[in-house]
C-alpha cells in the first residue's frame, strides 16, 4: 500500500491527523550531549505543549525545554518502574486527546531498545497522529567518543546490538553460539548487572577470553568513564571500577583499537591486532 507524507512529515492518506486533534512526536534525545540532538528534535521540543521524558534524558537536554512547557517524568530504572509502560501509552493517548503537541523524549533512539515501538503501536491503535524523530543511539555515541569504529573491514564485518537484560529478570536465553562470532562486533546495552554471565556464556560458546572489551559509562556526558578490559576479566573489572548506569559494552576486535586511537599512527593499532589474531590462529592449529 502506497502512502504519502505532507510537508510536516505526517501521514497523508486521508489528509487528517487522526481521531484526536493533538499530535505526538516520539523523539530520540541522544546519549546526553545536547549538541548531538538533531535540528528537528530541537524544533519540536521548543514548540511542545508537554514533554514526557525518560530517566536517561540528560539534564543538559532538559534545559532546552522552554520554561513554560509542562514536564512529566516517567523514568524507569532496573527493578523500579513507578510508571508502567501501559500507563505511559495511555498517558500519551490522553494528552493528544486534549489537543496537545506532545514530545515523548527518550534517551538514545526511540526505536533501539527504547520501547518506542510499543508506544507507536498504542498511538496508532488509538488513532493518534504521531511521527518518529530518530536520535543517536548509545552504540554510535560510545564508538565516536572513544574514536573506535564499530566495523572495520580487517577486524569486523558486522555489528549486532543486544539488550543485556530480559523483561522481569527472565533468563538470558539468547543465541549464544551465533553471538560468539569473532568477526562481528557485539554491542551490549543495559548489561551492567549481567555482564559477568554474558561473558561466561560467550566464552563457553567459543569466543576467546582475550577478546577486547570496551565499557563506557555516561557516554558523551561530563561524567563519562571508559574501561578497557577483556572478555575474561570484564565482570571483575566492572565491580572494581564501580561503573554506574547507563553503561554500554563493545565486545570484539575493534575494541582493542581504543589504545591506538589517541596516536597519530592509528594504522599501527590495526596491524597489531591483525598480527595478534594470526598468531592466535597459528597457535590453535
């Protein structure tokens, strides 16, 4: 089915916004640095009647919200969900039903582990007009902050994003054999609590314990902390460093480039990692 959009980006099949007069923008607030907001995100924030925001939206980004705009905090943390997701969905529908311009502000990108998909379905089901404004997701932000590529043609041919926890503390029943791929960079979101178990599972399914790991807490924010480790040590190292959430983990050969990215001869870092990989392969034969 073909659809069209008008100049404001709203769906134009019938020319109507929906059964409500209001409009909801699902907006990615990025990793924390307000300079990483998109221009479009800033525009809708400045024009909002109400902003519904998450815990991971930084105070620096919230300072961009005009003083006269109503703010509703619906933030969650591990094991603490004062406003359940179903209630957030209903809140967005209700606010739009009052004819308001609603900005649903979410850390990172709304469609990357941000529950934005659930909110979009709820809005569509209720006939509420909405759009999605993407944000820089944490994986991109962490890689850029450390100047480490998520893919490199000599080190990683792909990248996979993984959530480090399951709903209601369910068992981490991932495809561990598929994830334990030395040719793929694995980025783990929200994995601080379970990183030891994740590392053990990956090693058990064939990923070398010496695989480099980069952990970044509070990426792009003033309190940013970086930790370099290996898959075999990352659990213990995180406990020693007392990293705070949000922390993201980059697992794979590219994470080993972090030490060389502050030097002029960055190619030397790539060559060194390739040499180490070849040596390990020869030793295994």
